[in-house]
C-alpha cells in the first residue's frame, strides 16, 4: 500500500475515533464536573509466547488489589484468551458479545481472586484474531465508559507483533515487556520494541524478567537487551524488576490458582508485591467527568504521530 493510501487510512481511523469521542461526550457530559479516579493504563506484553505473561498479569492485579487499588484486567488475546481458564472462571459472556453489540463491557465483567475484575476474551474464534479498527475502537470506547472506576487497567496482550498486539500496546500509557532468560524470548522482545518504536513512535518501555534464579540473572538479561537497543534503536528501556522461578507457579496453574493466593510467602509472590509497589508510582493523570474516551484519546494522539 502506498504512502497516500496509508495516510488516508490513518485519517479515517482518527476521524472515526474523534467522532466516537464527541458522541460519547455529548451523551454523558454532566452539568457539573467532578474529578474521577486516577487510572493507570498498562499493557503487559511479550514478543514470544510461553513467557508467563498472563500469570504475571493476574498476580500483579492481585497484588495491586491487596494494596488497596481497584484493578480491571482486560484479556486482549481475543482469539485465544485464557485468563479466565487460569483463574478457574467460566464466563457466560466475553468481549465477542461486546463487539457484536449484544452486551456492554459493564455486563461481562467477572469477579476474580482477591477482588480483581476481569474482562474475558473469547477463545477459538479465528476472526477475532484480526479485528478491524472500528471493532477495536468499539471495545476501547466501551471501556472508556467505566475506566474512571478503577486505579489500574492492566491489558494482557497476545504475544507477537500482530495488529491486535500493537494496537493495545499503543493505546496504553505504559508498556511492560515480559522476557525470560531464553535467547528466543530476548530476541522476540527486542523485535517487538523495534516495531513499536519504528512504526508507532513508542520510545519508552519497561522490562520485567521472569523465571530467573536471582537479581543478578535478571540484570544480565536487561543489560543484554538494553545494550543492543542503545546501539540500534532510539528508545529508553527501564528495568522494572524480576519474578523468581518458582515451582509453586506450576502447581498453581494446575489448580487454577495464582501463586500470590496459593503461596503468598513464596519467592515469586514476594516479587509481585515489590512490583506492585513500583507500578503504583507510575505516572498517569486525573480525568474529569465529561472527558470521555480517555482510552480512545490516548490511542488517537499516538496514532496521529505514527510515521505513515
């Protein structure tokens, strides 16, 4: 597709998003403005599957909730979502029903462990793996209507560099990339950040190293990725922390229990508590009633700057 067509496509998407924003603002704008909750929108992503990303999202959500934060988790792996399976939940409805217009986001929210809230994805529906931009914006607009009720929105993305993965990373305020010490995981994490940087102008990432023996191993992985990125990419990578390799994680998966609930004193559970404290200090902003489509606006602002 040539540059002119790409520019036209980008303009149509941005105009659609702004149109949705105006419609929502008109419908819900109150007479008197009140300040809403400070909401952190964080995409937790990976270049490679099998790095424990979904488990990390669930445990971080649990740890944040235990610290008094209100947490909503969006499973954005629309074709192969498994967050509900990991947590032993059996949703009657999921995001496919939101996309079809049968349900609103507020009607499909599930109660997860410790008081976290879950927006479940569909599983085994191939057409949902490549949503068009209007379908993605429909989901984001729906989430905008409830986002002010939460301190954190954690987005559990699919792995890889598909359009769905890139879209929800761009929509977030912060991007946390999960990596393990395996060479393939390191290579794919770098590739994901490269695509987000070159195609969507994302320049700031946080790295979380999973399944490590100790802090030294985690720092070695971070330094390896950081050195290559410093040489070839104009991006900033911050070391967020590590999660210890812990046998209790596998036990929890089999029992459909997260480790923070099953074994709160375990090394990995303690790491999640530390990470939750760090994440509580992430920058965000307070929004006022009438400022609808904050999630959408965040995407539109970034999309407009993408180098098409």
